[in-house]
C-alpha cells in the first residue's frame, strides 16, 4: 500500500509568504495530479506558537538565517512563519485537499523545531504519523512539498529510518538553498531513499 505525504504546502512557504520558497507554487499542479495514484494521502502542517525558538524575532541581535546552538542541535533562525491559526499557516487555496485523510501538525513545542513530519528535531516527540501509516498497512511512502532541503528532506529521511520504502519526488518540491539541497539529495541517496519524478510513479 502506497501513501503520499504532502509536506507543508502552506501559504507562508509560497510566493508572497513569510518564508517563501522560490518557485514553490510550481509544485501545485504536480502534487494535485498525482494524488489519485495513492491508497492514502496525508499532509503535514508547520504550526508554531509566536514565541517559537526558531524565530529570529525572539532573540536580541539575531536576524533570519543566522544559525545558533539550540540544545544539541544547530538551529537556523527563520522569519516568523506558520503561526498557529494564521492565514500563512493555512494550506494553499490551490492545493487539492479533499483526499487528505489526516493532517499532522508539528513545531508546536516552542523549545524545539520539527522539520520532519514524523519527529521533533531532537527525536524526543513523535507526531503519530508513523503509527498511523503502519495502522493503514502502508509499506511505501512518497514525499513531496516544501521545502526540499528542510521539511521534505527530513521527512523522507525519517520515513526510510522507520522502515518504509521511501521515494522523494524531485519535481514535486522546491528548495530554499541550493547547497543544502545538494547535500540533502546526496544524503538521501546514501540512505537508500529513491529519487523519482512524478511521471515514474
Ligand atoms: C520549514 C523552515 C522552517 C519547511 C519549516 O517546511 O521546510 N522550513 N520551518
Ligand atoms: Zn517552521
């Protein structure tokens, strides 16, 4: 059984949004068209409180894209984005949502970021996505959405790690930073994640 995970296709990650991913809107026709090839479609939603530790605005003398140490992890600081209940946190109106059977929200703990749709960045909390997919007899997971080098990357990595045959759909995602995207692709390949295009599904 095959599942599609739509990662963070939210207004703030689209052109005009607070943390716009360049050309992010180009994935919309692709992610809408492929949904009917899957037994199950789920989505994740970045869902931060205003005082979230990943926001540069919550520190003195920090600006977006600075990097700090947060607990054991290196944390990129972001512009305020995907505030719980805001329009920026809503799914794009151009995303086909009627097939989505469950939505997994992440990044609610103000002290830790959560790029993956499965776990917080320190792996101390899970979202319930793994158990849900396994309860639905899913064996193969396909990952798409925004952004390619952050939440889509970490979601694919964790999907593989938790035992799913994992596919990263290269034409159904866009990146924030080219260098981090290149190293993400290299790491995914080394970890056995398959890179595919939407026409190969
Ligand atoms: C994301 C940065 C911060 C993403 C979320 O969805 O890729 N990136 N929060
Ligand atoms: Zn975020």
